[in-house]
């Protein structure tokens, strides 16, 4: 094994129908929707890249080895929660506005933040991780979809670009994203510095530390990108407000 990569690592690909079939269905539905509603090319790119990012960590050797190599599991975790979910939001938030009370409750900024943080820390610091890793079907059918769904719910309001029904201001979006860095980075940090296996010796200690370091550093890098995105739209929002105020003042002066 070289740097945590076993021999013939890249030879192990999988169809993963439990993920591939729903992804194909989502792609078909979104394609149909885009034709009927003239969805912008930008939103289409965001949505399809979100689906592709799931494929890249589920159907590739990263996904194949996720149950047995901790660093693969952490890469899969980061991509699904910090890249796939947000990209799917950016591609669909302007076109997907369900009025379902359960959806509105789960996308409440406080509730979705708590669920997101609880999933991340609960999976890695409780016996849930051992259960998931020992029963691969739970990992494939429950954990992987949960990462994407919970991330979608969390980012649904935070990355809302222009939709007027957003329940939080751009400023609160920035602060929420910033404070989510705390459980994300601390999860990686505490896994990395742990002096012994946290998972009943399911993984080698070096594998565990590699996974922790990837989570620690990777989450900071990815989160910085989304923070920059949110700050950009915060600034744009303030510019629009300034223009509206100037227009109102000019209208008053003309009276």
C-alpha cells in the first residue's frame, strides 16, 4: 500500500444501482423540467455537476472502498455534503419551491443547521459509525442518501440567490456557513489527533489520521469557497438595496 492506496485501487468500480437509478431519474426529471420551463444554462450546469459529483464518489473506487478505507469514506462524506448538496441547491432552488409543511420545517435555517451538524458528528463520534460500516447496505441505502438530502436541506436557504421567499438575509447566510465550519473542522481535527482507533480497530491508525486530516483541511477549503459565494451575493444584495433607496429618494425629490 502506497500512501493509503492499496494495489489495483483504481480497478475497483461499481454500478451501485441503489444510487445510480435515483440519479438517472433525477437527471431525466430535471431535463424534462428544463425543457418545459426554460431553466437557465447556468442552473442546469450546477444541477448536473451536483449529480456528477455524487457519481464520482459512489461509482468510482472512492465509493467502492468507502466502507473499508477511512480516507475514502471521508472524501465521500465531504463531497456529498459540501459539494453535491450545494450544487444541487444552486441548480434547483429557483425552480423547486414546495409548499409542503414538512419541507418548510426541515429547511428552517435553525433546524437544518442542527440536523446537518448532528449527522456529521453523530456518524463519526458514536457507535453509529461502526454499525454503518459493518452493514454495507445501511451505508449504501441510508447513509449516502442522507448526506445529500441533509446537505440540500441545509443549503437550501443559504445559497438562495435571488428568490424573494428566502427566510433569512444574505448576512445570516454568511454567518450560518461560517459557524458550520466549527463542527466540520473539529470533526476532522479530533479524528486526526486521536491517539488510538475510534472505531474498534476497523481502520489502521494511519488511515484514520489521513481521513481526519482530509476532513480537517478539506472542509476549511470547501467552506471558504461557499462563504465567498455567500459574501458576494450579500454585497450584491446591499447594492440592490442602495439602488432602490437612491431611486426612492430621487422620486421624492422630483415631487
